C-alpha cells in the first residue's frame, strides 16, 4: 500500500527542513569561536565576539518588519527559495573569510537574508491549512526550528575533526542544494478568503489598517513579553546554571540546551494537537492553550532563578521548554483569528521585530545583572511580567467568530 500525503502536509515537512537550516546556520557559529579565533585573532576578545552575535540580531530584527510586508505582496515560494539560497551562500562564504571585518559583514548579510524566511514560511503554511489543522502544521514547522537549534551545537564537534572553514562550506552547500530542490516541490498558495476580511493590496493601506487594530497590539504585547524570558533562557541560562550548581560551562551548556530543546519539541507537537481540537469547540481554544503554556513558564523561571540542585534545574528546563512550545505553536494560528490572509506575513514580521528587540534589551540587561550578582533574582522576576501578559491576553483577545476560511 502506498501512503499518499496531501500537498499541505508535504509543504509543512519541506519547510520544516528550511526552518532547521535557518536556525542551524545561525546558531553554529556560537559554538565555533574556539576554532575560529586561532585564525581570526580579533575573536579572542569576548567584546568582538559579542559584536559579531549582536549585528545579526539587530539586522534580523530591523528587517523582520519589512520582510513581512514583502512576503504579503510578492510570491512567497520564490522569496523562501531566494532567502534560503542567499543565507546558505553566506554560510559557504564564511569558510573563505580571513579577517574579522569579512565575518562581521557576512553575519549582517545573514541576518538580512534569514529575516525574509519566517514570515513568508509561516504565512504560506497558514494559507495551506484550514482552522482544523493549522496549529499542528505550525507545530511541526516549529519542531524544525528546535531541531536546528540543537544541531547548531554540533558545529564545534565537526570543526574538531575537520576545520571551521570546511564546516561552514559543508552546511552552506547542503542549504544551496536544498534550495534548488525546493524549486520543483513547493508552490505559492492563494487562500480562499471571506470577502469581509479582504484588505487593500496597497502596502501602505494594509499596514495602516493593521496598525490601527487594537487586538493586533495586544498580540504584539502577547508575543514580545514572553520573548524576554525566551531570550534570557537562550543567552543566560547556561551561565546561571553554572553559577547555581557550581559546574563547568561545558556541562551547563549542553544540560540546558538539550533539556529545553527536547521539551520544546514535545510542547509544539502536543500544543498543536490540543489547540486544533480545542478550537473546534471553542473559538478561544488556541488562546487558552497558549495561556496554559505561558503559565508553565512561571514556576520554571522561579526554579531557574533560585534552584540549586540538578533536579531543580532539569525540572525548570522541562517546564519552560514544554510551556514555551505550547505558546510558540499557537502564535500564527491566533494571529489568523484576528488578521486577514493578505496581512499575515506583514503582521508576523512586526511580531518578530518586537520579539527580537525585546531579546536584545533583556540580553543586555542581564549582562549587567550578572556583573551585579543579581542574575538569579532577575530571572525569577521575569515570571511577574509573564503572569501580567497572560491576564491581559485572556481579557482582551476575544475572537468574534471562527474563521470562515475553507481550504
């Protein structure tokens, strides 16, 4: 018997591969500094390495708002393929870099090209799936992101056996080949829409309509505030765990990354199924699922901030990852309940910008907090802002009716 998979699900799995490469290529440089600094002397200074990591975030965040607008008014298929091809070519080019300035410029170009993908990819998935399967589809795509984050950590492992130059060349070549293959396997989708949800095809009118929507700003808040602990965990949890448990960073890093990545992977898949089923009987089902997920991050942040045993740390990591996965898989589906199909990529681009900039702010703040010896207490305090945004979204996010899309 042959197993026939419908095109909407084939699209999800194909784009999950793009999401994996998107996060793997951006993450692996963070683990390859020891190898790269032997050839690029400037990277021996933590300040220069910080500049290298920061330029990606600032360019990526600034470009995300524009990338969503571009995705709504151009062919999403070719935008996705072009984005993947460019950042993969940049990854290859990193293998030929011989000084800090070259790496810095390439890192900035990577931030620009990678920012074009997420709004277009998620909007294409949302347009390909009906309300009955949208959260699970997004969840599977998010799984690709979490797997890519985990695989990015193996860049240093591969560079030990070969060289950092060959490592960049290998992963870049994989992406270029994948981009060529996608030319034959994915297509753009024109969603069937409710006439009442149609918006002007003029970019300025579309943006003005979006920014004048009160629910949209609540969703921006709902997305940006959890990004504070989300980026805090990514950038500072290993440092906090190493301090609290008095262990080496080489142990604290994998302990944190693996625990959170695996639990997040579980969270997006469970959250996708739960949200789709709950939505069928209650239009706020997706909102409730996201609220449950964020609620789990509250005790996780408290445990992370004040936990001094391995049980505390692993428990906190699991709670945070699983809860954040429940939240993460429902962002685009919730957005679809308030924003029309022709504005989804634009809207998600603004959300991405808000989340990235929130991450930049909290990363800088916690650096100062670490020097002051307050890292654990400030981690715990993040639970307060998460609790506040849960209350706000439950009160103000009230979809009037279920989407009338029938794809």
